[in-house]
């Protein structure tokens, strides 16, 4: 039986589902490792469209998003496997922009253990099988965008030198 203590559409539930989404793909097709957006569509849920950051540095991606889907993504996040817990990081910051306009990010602390089933060599659990997980981060939810081209950019830092930036050129169709 899968342990999932959150309402799936709650902020904590979305953050937990995002981690499960990243863990479901190995290193060759993983959305966090993808440097172009060619794998952005893989394993997307039907009710939301997840965007991925990167493991440091900057990345530019292009993808098509089905019309009517909200976007959900971390400007900065940390996941904690095997029951470990990293408390919220007060020095972490994050920003999001949609079509060059600032968009709010909010701290989400999914601090109750939830199950993540990873494939071999995925970047979350690093192994096949189920692992208990927690996640904390600065996240953005964007209501469904109008059909056509859009640009989404987000950036975050732990406040100690680690930084991620992702730029998405999206086509809403």
C-alpha cells in the first residue's frame, strides 16, 4: 500500500507528486537532467504540468503544454530520502517570471514521509524501489496559460552559493 499523507492537489501533495515524477525516470530521460525539454512530456499527470529545474547552473528548454493545465515547479527545492529531514532553509530564495512578469513563489514543506518509487539510477532515490521521502522548497503554481507561446523562468539559491536557473519557452496548445 502506498503511503501518501497529502491531498494530491494541495501544495504539499503537488510537491510530493513532483518528486515522484522526477524519480520515475532514469538518467537518460529525466526532466531535471534534460538540457532541451525533449523529455518534459514524459510521465506528466493529467491535472497539472510539472516543470523541472536542474542540478545547478542554468538550462533552457522548449516544450508544448496541453491547454488548460496549471504549471507547478520549484524555484529551489531539496528532497530528503530515508526519513532524514532537512528543516526549511531561511537563507534560500527563489523567483519566478511568467512572460517577463514576476510570479509569486511560496515555501512548501512536505515534511510527512511519503513513498517515492524510483527507477534504477534516478536522481531522487538513486536506486530502484520505494523510499520514504520528504521535500521542502520554494514553489510556484501558475494557472493555465492562454494558448500560444509563453516564457517561464525561475531561479533559486540555497543562500550559500548553490544556484539553479531554468528558462522554458512553452507553446500552449
